[in-house]
C-alpha cells in the first residue's frame, strides 16, 4: 500500500520504499482496469462541462 507524503505530490510504497508519482498512485491502488474507467469518466465530465458552457 502506498502512503502519501503530505509535503509533496509524491507517494511512496511501504513495501518497496519506492517513490510513486501522483499519476501512478491511483493506477497502483485501484488497478489498471478501474483507473482506465475513471479516466474515461473524467474525460466525459470535462466534455459535458465544456458543452454546457458553450450553450
């Protein structure tokens, strides 16, 4: 399990001590399939937001 370093946007893995970027953290924690689903959802929300501003 990775723990956040509250002074930076980096995380580290408790087991390996390896530093993990903030972008990698959700993929490691949730798994690649769920991370992909969340990224698609994020893109859809951004698209809807842009569309609503243009109407």
